[in-house]
C-alpha cells in the first residue's frame, strides 16, 4: 500500500450517447485508456445492497448490456490498493485525476470534483469499489480525491450508505457496431436467441433448406 502519483496531463473521455435502464436514461462515457465504459448514474447504497450493479441492464441503440460491475480499487497492474491522495492507478482515481483533471489537497491548488466532463450525476462523496481486502471495503472520495477503505470488523460488511456507480469492460459503441442491426434486440436474450437459432436450423434440415 502506497501513495501514488497523479498524472499531470488530462486524458480524453468519449461520450458514446445515452443508455436506458430501469433507473432512467443516462450518459455512457468511454475511457479509452482503461477500455471501460461508465454509466453516469449514481445510487445511494450500502455495500450489501450494491448487487443492483451486477443486475443492471442498459439499452443502448437496441443492444442491451448486462455485464456491469463496481469499479476496481487496485492499480492497472493489479498491485495495491493504493491508500491516500493522488492514487491515480485505480479506476476511480484514474477518472478523477487523469481523465477529469481534478486535484487533491496535496497539490496546493483548488481541489475536489471541480471538473466533471460529461458526468452529470457524479457527486462529491464516497463511492464503493468492488475491492475487499482483509475485511476492508475500499472506495474513493470524489469530494477530495482520497482513496481509502471502510471496515466494520470480522465477517460483517459496513452498514453505512454511500454512493455506487457502474462500469463495464470495453466500448459500448464497438460492441454495438459488431452486432448486425437485425440481431441487436436479441443480444441479451441468451437462451431465447439460442433457441431461435436451433429452431431455424431444425426447420432448414426438415424442409431441405
């Protein structure tokens, strides 16, 4: 565990459009450095209630994405988690410092969530990550850029409510482009789509197709 160094140059985020879920319609923002897509919706959750993220389904242009997760607090090379300010190696730290160009109190500048880019629902507060280590539940404070953890004793997750935001691996635009338009509505159909294909194959065999 160590205090990392924040990147100085602001990187680029790409607004891919808006996705619709049971919570409403929100921006889908792609980070090409990490090859991840953020869903700009924040929900107040206890860590035990963040299962809503893994159950999230977002419709984007007729393609449904259901592979969301909480952000990872570890560095990109899987080391860490880094503890303290200027931890730009984690996914939320990278977003706060490198992509959005914000600063911590250690930088001697105006600090906090001053730059939000295309995030309209990112709040100054503590966001849960999916990283748990020795009963420490890691997260990130978007109010000042501190990465830290919450602990509640052995075998008991923290009971306090904080924020949660969803992210997924990959670029939603690339995934949509790879699916033929006529099949996009069935992308998340899973077994239903396979059943349809089996029916078509059986029909072709039985009818000489």
